[in-house]
C-alpha cells in the first residue's frame, strides 16, 4: 500500500487504491473523489486523529459516513491532517505539523479540519469529510474559500468517528459548490442504530415536512441578520450579495426580505462551549491509557503514556475539563454553561417560522427562515500568531453548535488582503433544505 506524507501536510496518508469491492459506478456519488479527515475510521489507511497517541491505529471497519459515501460510488483518495482530536481553530496543533493556507505560507488553513478544506480548495478532491464540534468545518471552509456544512446534530451517524465532545460533534461536508455538499448530505443523512445519538427516521421526516409546508405556504424568503453575530458592519461583499438578492428575488420566484434580529444569549456561547467541550473531552479521552491500544510509554506507566502521547493543547483541554467537573467548580462552570446552552436553544427557537422537531418547540408564525452572519471574525490566522487568539475565532460558530442547528459556510468574495471570506447560513433543526436553498442564491 503506497503511503506517503505530503510536504504541506494537507494530507497525512494518501492512497492510489481503487475503490475495489465497494465501488458503485451507478451511485449518486460515482465519479467523485473523497478526502477524509483523519478522525474517521478507514480500513485501508491508518486513523491517527493527528495524535501520537493513535499513530499506529488501524481500524477494522470504515466509519458509517465513509462506508455510505463509498457505497454511493465516492472514491477515497486520502486522509487529511487536522488539529489533534479536533481541538483547535487554526490547525497548528497536529502531531504531524500544521496545515498551511493554500494561498500563503505565512498563514494557516484554519482548524480543526484544515487539511480537508485545503484539499478541496486545491482541487485535490471533489469533496471532503470533516468534523464540526464548535466550528471546525465552517471556519477552515471560510478561510480557504470553500463551502462547508455542519449539519443538524444527530442527522449524520458518528459511528466510527473518534470523539472529541459527544454532545456537540457533527460530521461535516466540504466541497467547492453547495450543490455537491447537498448531494453528499443526501447520501449521509440516514438513521444509524449504531450511533445512540442518531435521530429517528420519523423525527427527520417531521422536520422536513414542517419546513416544506412553511415554504409552500409563503411567497417570501425571510432572512434574519443577528446583531450579536456581526462584530463589525456587514462587509462590502456581503452587502452587495444581499442587495442583489433583494432586488432580483430568489430563483424560485419568491421575494427576499431582510430583518435585523437579536440573539442576546449567543454572547454566552464561546465561554459555555469551551466549558462543555472540555468537560466532555476530558471524559472521552480517559480511555487512552496505553493498556489495550494506542501509544504506550516505555516506562509502561499510564501517567507517562498520557504525558508523552498527548500534545500540549489536548493536555490543556483535559486540565480544564477536569477543573470544571470538580466538585468545587461544577455549579459555577459546568452547570452554568449547561443553563446558558438551554437559553441559547430557546433564543434560536424564538426566531424561526419552522418548529424545532428535536426540542418539540412550536414555530413562530411571523418568524424567519434562515439567519445569515459572517463565519469568521478575521482572515486566516498567521503561522506565528499567539495561541490565545485561536479561541476567539470560534465566537461566531459556537452558537449554532450549542443549539445543534445546521450551519453552512458559503464563500462570498475576498477581504482587503485577498483572502477568502465567507458567511454562514443557519437554519432550524432538520431544515437543511432551507439552508441549501438560500446558500445557492449567495454563491
Ligand atoms: N475550535 C474549537 C475547539 O477547539 C472547535 C473545534 C471543532 O469544531 N472540532 O474546540
């Protein structure tokens, strides 16, 4: 098996293997090449989560999303580099080295799914699988100028995904066009009994039907611009795209209306996210003790195994997670973060004119169909910028993650320095078709 490491470390492992027994030349993804973030199990290629801890891990099965894509005809061409266990916003925290931005070696591709974004941006693959816990698909997609979807939580199976924070982890999809992301989503969005958080067929159907019935009964698209998720006034590129849309209307003949809306509790999202994600990470990473699999220190001690096997950022998250879960801090940090999460879910539910099938919350009759806001607070991070700035990059992406909502980055132009900029289209739970519908108008 020809395994090579690529110089810019977009990919950790590449393969020329044909899609052998699983290939399907008539499938809906046939003819498409697929790069897969190295946190998904793959049978022919190792799965390391970009960690020394798992550098020799060879799964015996494909992750469910990988096997569905292959069964539909997609051809796996390689595994992409990422932040270790998906922890990061810049892709500077990989055991294999950082992923550089496709346009500049002074910048990073963004994280944690930077290798997937760069592979799509450089036309190395037709689409890529990524993950999104708090922004890891949308952020690198925005920096690299590609389309990136974080689907509704529970729609795409996480079976065979190495977990980071299980109540937030989603399988992401990246491609050059909304159309391709939509095609891949249609294949992957299926109930899977192997994933206990996979939502039932009935719930998916009821969300889809509610969205369809709202769409059929109206002649408008109502788009909300949440003031808290605009850290500066809308960029010229975004204003231009929205002006054109209002003037021309949507391609389905419906009028487009813009509303300024407010999501006051989303200002709590970044802090709540880091508390919850670190708490869940410290518990899910407890399994790596070197006893049955993974890296094992020469000394054989569990302490040395974890000290040597995990990178600095992962150890920071474990320490933070242990702290917020300790008896003295539980109420102050973890329970407060969970309360904030509930308020954020309620805030979103108070805006949409589709009901939330997952939380069984009624629709707001004069509400909006989707929200639009910038995906990133600034351009791609500098290679030598300070680590602390990385956390703030998730300011605009963590609200939809905590609420479990579908959110999709669409590139809309370049910033003053020539780097891509993107906007996020966010919809009600299970209403991906509304998100795709509006995103296609922005491309
Ligand atoms: N940057 C965030 C973090 O480090 C989000 C990562 C992700 O979505 N996997 O936790």
